[in-house]
C-alpha cells in the first residue's frame, strides 16, 4: 500500500510555520526533488522515491543517503506506555502526521542546504521523530513541557540530549511554535572518574585493547594476505596505526600523498644534515574531516608531519600500495571517460580546497569487485569493477561489525582461538597516538597542529595519560629537597600541586598562600606535613593517603577496610555503638519482611557483615589495625593493560 503525504483537511497552520515550510519546499523543488514522498503504511519511503540528500548538500558520498522515514518510533512509544502515559496522549497509527512530516523534511533540507552532512541531518531528524512519537501535538503547538516529558522517559545520553536541543533551537529561531521558547534546560553531569591507581589511564576505555592492538600489528606487518583486497586493507591498517588519522582520511589519501622537504641552512646554503641537523622530512598530504572551512562538496587539504621513526615504514607502505594499484588506477581512469558503461565502478570526482578537481583514480587505495589472489599477477579486464574501500568493510575487518564474523582479520589471520575473537575500534588508534604524544611531552600546540584541530582544548579530549605519566616531567625546585624525599607520597602530592593538577584543592590553595607569605621552604614544609597519609575519621584512624588515593568507601571504615585503625577515644566508641544499634534495627526490619520479598536475603547479609565490622572495631585495642587482612579499596585488584 502506497501512502502519499497530503495536508489534512481543515488543518489550519499558523502563518509563520507555513511560511517556513513553503520556503524550504521551494528550495528543495528548485534542486529537482519532489516534496511529497510516496511511502508504505509504516512510513518508509517506497524504493526509488526517497530524497537523495547529495543533491541538497553536494556531497561526494558514493551511495545516496535518504530521509529517515516518517514512521512512529516504536521504542519511544513503548517507553511512554511503560511509563503509564495515557494512550490518548500518544499518536494513533504507524505514520507521523502531515505537519510533523513537513517539519522533519524542512529540518533535513535546512541542514543539508546549509552545508551539513547527510549524517548530521538524519540524526537531528531522528530526534524530531522521537519527540513527535510520544505526543499528538503538532510542531507549531509544541512546548518546553513536551521536550521535558520526552527527556524524563529514560536516561538519555548527552549526545541525544544535544540533538533534542537542536530541534528545539530550530523551532525557537524560526518562531514556529505558539509557545516559544521551547528549548528545555539540559544539564550534562560532569564526568568525574575515580582512578584506582597512579598508573591507570584516564577514560582508558577509549584506548585500544592492548592484546588486540598487538595482534593487529602482527597481522598487518607479518602475515601474508590471501587476497588482493586484503593486501590493500593491510596497508590501510598500517597507516592507521602509524599516523592516528581518521579512517576516512586514510581511505581518501591521494596517490601523491608523500611530500618530501629538503631543509637548507639560509646562512651557509648547505643542507641542514651537513651541519648536524635533520636535512629531510616527510609530510603526508591528506583530506581532513571536520574542518570549519569544509563542506560536503569540498575536500580540505592538510599536511601531516610524519615522525622520523615512522618515515621509512610509511614510505614503504605507500610505495608498495602505489605499485600494487597502478593497473587499477589506469583502468579506472579510462572508464571515467564513459562512466555510464561501468555502473559498478566508483567514478566520482571531487573538488579540493586548492582548486583542483580530482577523481577516484587518483586515490592511493583501490580495490576490485572480485576476489583475486595476492599478489595480483594476471591483468584485469577493461570492464573490471574498481572502487575505493568502503568504511563498513574496514569495520568488519577489525571485528567491530556484528555479523559476517568470518570476514574479520582477527578470525582469518589470528594466531590463537582467543585472538580470533578480538576486535578493535579504528578511532581508538587516534586516541592512542594523541596520548602517546602527550606522554612524550610534545607541546599541546604541536599536537593540535599535527591533527588539524582548531583549538588546544580539542586535543585534550584525546589525552588519556595516567597521573604518574602527567607528573613524570614535573620538576620540583631545589628548596623542596629537605622536606620532600624522592619517591615519597609527599613528592607526588607536591608535583600535583606545582603542576596545577591539585591547584584548586584546599592543600593547593594553602600552599600558594604560604608560598606568597613565607617563601618556598615554608610552603614545601607545609606540604610534607599535610600529605603523610594519616587521618582521623568518625570511627577511628585512617592510614591511607587521601591526597593520592581518595576514600572510595565514603569513610565506611568498618566495612573491612585494611586502612582502619582503632583509636580508643571515647567519642569514636560512642559513634560506633550508635552505629551498631542502627544496624541491628536495620537487620531486624529486614528479617521481619516476608520470606519472598525481593532483596531480603541481601539486606540481611549486608547488615550482618557491617555489624560484625563495627563489633571488631569495638573489640580492637587502641592503635591496632582492625582488619589487617582486610580489603584495600583504594587499590582494586584489577590489572591495568596499559601499565
């Protein structure tokens, strides 16, 4: 059944909303697209009738991206039903209303016509679909309460919240609703992470798994590929590991990407290598993503400075790939003269920021449409299907794609059964390269320039150094030596304060004040006295250092913490007695519940364990470690693969 989008009879839309839709409709139709999109009874566009968003933004995407469809988002609807929303509040049927369809089309067209990518337009359109899948209100009557109701359905990610805010921003900027402003107040919770040790890297989950990284490196540098296409992707992964560039930036490398520079001394006129310097350096010319001056129809040229230790590997990889794809490049260029005769080949052309027009036959990496053995010996036919490698194939080769597991390089070339089940995210290699540059004390400005970023703050999003790595290059003044022994806790705290990591803490602010009033010696003496790892708690003494390993149990010393020492002080015993009484009441309350009550056994077990811990503290002698064989909560027994 085919459904055409039509205006509902008698539907009166506000002038501002209708004017907004009409203006966008005219712009879309001027590009040769039809505003009305035939769809099935589920809101999915009929095959061949959906918009080709490349027409709107002029992108170089090989395949045509379309709209996200106009069906109700069943997941959001299910969330609303589970939250016991009245059914009358939810839209009827499986397809969104005409007004919502027009609004979503306008969103997609606006984003694309303003130079946004198709992916960006689709994401914002999906956010609008979610909003109107849980309300019958049209876009011109939506209010802030509708956004807040949607946000209350589940714990949305920060990214999803930002997408909802963009939808609201479009409504507010164009005054489309009677209830503007409609933008909800979205607060992102600060992401704080308590690291279990000095050598644990911050947000380490963004870095590649150590075993997967080593196995991938072994495969692409030591294994012999079984097919020609595998050999090309081996080279892709080599450059991905050695440079830290994005996957698309690697796949679109031009065939003349190697740029050598000879450095001449301006005084002597000689090569710098003749007078003890580096006389030759290598840059990699590539097309950068996410540039402010970029657009879907323009490739932005950038240059990546290759570290000297990687110059030989990168030059060899590029040269081998050039030699392997020479015949493919020649055939593809000949096919470009009669493109209609070769529908299975990738014959796109691109405009670059330097003003040149380049074709896919000028790309470094090319693959064939058939399975051929490596190395390529037999000549290809003139009508062979040749294309650039597709990102989905790369993700599958890395084991990141669900399904088609047999195509994973880990499964095909892995050494052991365990290694065959490994996977790795290509973007994690970018995080790793940035982190290693930070670890080697490369200036943040140089790292920012190296990866073509606009601000230094963007580079620090890729900084995952551990605390010990950050403090490695911090040097304390000579006046600190009498007070701060090398390798001690005091030295670590002093480095944290001096480097600025703990500058806003009470310890850091006091250090600055004493330093200003009494000098360096007095300030470091204060640090040494206040970072000794001894503290008083409501229940006794703690022998742990809160400056280095903050209390992960929120001072619940009696829960078998090995740092807990009895004090014997009357006020501490009184606190423990009151606590034991409260815990006994909690135990009795749990035992009084019906035997089938959910969580009853866990509550009783938890109360008994805490009561035993409190009793052990009461029975311990003053200055005695209560739980000598207890748990060191500050240092979880978890192996750090990057240590």
